[in-house]
C-alpha cells in the first residue's frame, strides 16, 4: 500500500511539469515547425521571374536559380547573388512555363 501511495504522490508532483511541457509544445514548438515547413516549401518552389523580398529587405526579380543560391536583378543591370534561405517573401509569382491553360483567351462581356 505504501508503494502505491508513493507512486500516486510522485505522479501528482510531476503532473504540472507534464502540463507545462504540453503547453510549450502546442503553443511554441509546433507552430514554429509548421512555419519552418511553409518557408522551406516556398524556397523549394522559387523559380525564374518571381519577384521576391529577402530578409535584409532587398526586392528583386529572380534571374537564375541554383542549388543553394539565387541571382536577383535589383535594377536594370544590377544583379546580386543571395542564398535561397534568405528569401522572406514572394511578391509576384510567375506562371509555370508548361501551363497549357491560357487565362487571357477568356473574354467576359458585360451588358
């Protein structure tokens, strides 16, 4: 009987730590993992012609994509090389080159 009471008391003492651990996981760790996953997907889908913003604030158009680097054209004739991971946002995404649907052929008539 004393052993069971000791185990029950020990579990009650550790219950707040377990609760805090779960709160940290669902409030901090899991959202951060999801954000990292979304950023990695965005970086993997970068392609030539996309207008991007880097984490340092540079805004440019992608002119070349390599394994870990991008070439950005900031202004006419001004190109810089940046790491893909420094891209914070994609402003304008280009359409895929192999897209067979042409959205400009649709004509909408208004009466």
